[in-house]
C-alpha cells in the first residue's frame, strides 16, 4: 500500500527524476500523459513493491525497478512484464507467471502480486 500524498511529496521535491528511477521508459511516457500522474506512479510503485515481495528478493543482487513493467490488457487488467534479474529469478524458481491486482481509493494505492507456477 502506498499513500498517494507521499508520492506527490516526493515528486514535489525530486520531480520527474523519481519517476524515471521507478518507471520503465514506456511507463514514464504514460506517466507524463496521465491526468493524475502521482496516482499512476503510486499504483506502479505499489505494484513493483508487491512483485519484489512475491519474488522474495527486494532490490538486491542486481534487481532493479526497471526489470518490472506494468502494462494493461485490452480490458484494462494489469499485466506484468519481467526482464533482467526479475525474469531470471522467476525462471530459476521454476517459471510461471506473475499475477497482479491493483486498486486505488482517494489517498491509497494498493497492489497484490502472486507468483503462479502454472
């Protein structure tokens, strides 16, 4: 869970540098075009934190925010794209896929990630 107001405060201090550290180039383009960029970033931050927990790694051993991208399918459902160390971790753990649920309400962005071995 991430408070949108905390993301707004960080963006106020660091500007787009913070977003560029967390988001992939494709996500950053969507952030720039979004009507509520702080809310968009809060949801992506929460999602990536949840994915790191599901992978059991945190940001260690070469893991980067850039190794995780959150896209949306045609119906708007979130879709996780892993690369680099995140993808290696998934493959070393037996493969499968990362499932993700995102939600936001006023001041909170919430994400749940599940590593499915199917």
